[in-house]
C-alpha cells in the first residue's frame, strides 16, 4: 500500500502587481536523506505580482529516479494570501509510506494562482532508506 501525505503551511506578506504567473524560488529541503515513513519538508519563496494567489494551489510531486515505481502528485490550496498578498514562504510536508524501495527520489513543487497561471516547477533530490 502506498500513501503520500501532503501538508501545507503558508506565511504571507503584502504587495500588489499584475500580469505574470507566480514564481517560486529558493527551494530548500529539510533533509537530503530520510527514512521511508518520515516527513520531509520543502520550503520555497512564493511571489505573484498579480496578487491573485487566493484560490490558487500548490502542486507537489515525488518520483523515483532509479525506476518508475513511484510517480505521485498531490495538491493543496494556497492559504494566507487573501487581500492581494503577493509574497510569502510556502512549506510543504511530504511523507512516503508503504511498499516503496530505497533510493533516490526527485521532489518537485509548483504554484498555480487563482487565474490558472503556473510557475515553473522547482526540483530537488532526496535519498530514502529503511
């Protein structure tokens, strides 16, 4: 059985702008090595000049680098960006459980604003073991 948990915490700031898709930058991973079943946190800076992040979503993914055993995505609404807030930090918790193997896994994070404009995905690699 495979289960993937996606949790989200967003901390926002304020500003206004217009016309471009959201931008993610400065992806950090809480650990480059993790045990299967432990939670790993991804954090990134989120910026959207339009101020239309309210109603948007974050899409997080995890996939096996060495095989096609795992290729999962999950999404969560972007919270905390009401009233045209355009800047903040997003933190996503990933947890890989079940019958998966040890090895390298690529994690990704992408933002979509309320208008449906998507950022470029950010990627990093984590090594999972038992």
